[in-house]
C-alpha cells in the first residue's frame, strides 16, 4: 500500500463526508424563526441568560470516566498477547494499573467522586 492509496483514501473520505453535508443542505427543508435560536431545556422557557457557571465536579467526574474507559481500550490488546509476551507484559500492566489507581486515589481524596 503506497502513498497513492493513502492519498486516494483521504480524497474519498473528504468527498464522502462533504457529499453527505452538501446533499443534506440541498434536500433538507429549512425554516428560520426566532424559536429555533433559543436555548431549550425540558420545555421550560429560560429566565435570564443561558450562560451560567456549572459545577466543576461534573467535568471532573466525566474526565475520570474517560480515563477508566481508555484503560479498557488498552487492556484488551494486552489480554490478547499476554501469553506470547510473558512476564514483561504482566509487569507492564501492573505498572499501568498502579498509575491509574494512584490517579483514582487522588481524585477520591480531592472529592471529585462525590456527587454533590
């Protein structure tokens, strides 16, 4: 697979994505009105500005979820090759889990896991 195949793949990907966007713009019905520009939350009209400050705890909780989700992405390939690699794979995954556990302990002590 040479560079020409990679360039062709890139062009096809851009054409596929751009074609879908252009097709939806050409075929979809659109209408502009004031209500479409308003923020919407559960059918309740907003009072005041829609730019409010959220608790940072929600953000930290989402980041912790992302860290442990990515951990599973790395654990699957490790589990596939662990017999072939041997003891080195076991030591590497133990170090990896230890680093993640230290991050979990840090988040726990900082109170990032408390749901208000």
